[in-house]
C-alpha cells in the first residue's frame, strides 16, 4: 500500500468514526428526550407524589452537565451565555 492509499484509507476510517460519533450523539439525544418525558407537565399532574426535591436535583444536575457539554461542543469559554439564553427563554431577564 503506497502513501496515497494509506492516506485515503485513514481518511475513510476517520469519516466512519465521525459518522458513528454523530449517530451515537443523536441516539443519546433521543434517549434524553424519552427520559425527560417522565418529567412532563402531564406526568407531574398525574402523579405529583412521585416527585420530590431529589427529582429537582436530578434535573438540575442533568441541566448542568448538558450546559457543560454544549459549552464544549459549541466552543464557548463559559456557560454564562447559555444560562442567559435559558433565563431569557424562561422570562427570568425581564
């Protein structure tokens, strides 16, 4: 195998890994959406006794980890921009 063939094979391997990582992220995002559904307004209304302060802590920890992940993925230096956007969406900056 010459240099060009090795480079081409390496590029194909890299592209396959890129697609795999992207597909894994999409699947994980779908699973996240599924689990978030357990905290829907309907679920809360139907079974309020199921939820407690531990439920709040769980969601806050997930939110924090997602913000760190998005900060890394989008190239932000801090999560402050993300928090400000979330505050805007929730009407906290009015």
